[in-house]
C-alpha cells in the first residue's frame, strides 16, 4: 500500500497480517479502520488497542433497522436489471 493509505478491513481478521499492520501503524506510514481483527475478539491489552492511527469498531454492522429495507431495495433493483437484460450493479471483475 502507498504511504498514507487507509486500510479498511470489514472482511475477516485473518486477511491482514496483524504484526505487519502494527509496525506500519506505529511508523505512521498507514492508517487503519478495523471492524474485524486477528485475534478476534481482541484481548484486553492487545497492542492494537493502543496503536496510533487506528479505529477499531465492534463487528456488529449488520443487525440494524436499516439493513433489511436496504437489502430488499437492492435485491429488487438487481432483479429488475436482470429481467431487463441490463448489467447488474456492484459487479466485481474477477479476470
């Protein structure tokens, strides 16, 4: 990652090398926003809790009152696009 980049991990804690991330945070080269960590749950006293340039949030983003209405709107929109033969929104290129 380039200097000054923000690493955001909302996937799985294990996709990030925690020791390497700590070194980059402490050097000031990177910033991070973490919804998941390795290990998880993050034990009290773990160096990530006190690292500079990091925001750690609880892994509870899904269960909100806004989720279901948004998910249903997206599903409906995607189905209508598919039925119309249009490209779907939010496609990820894999090749």
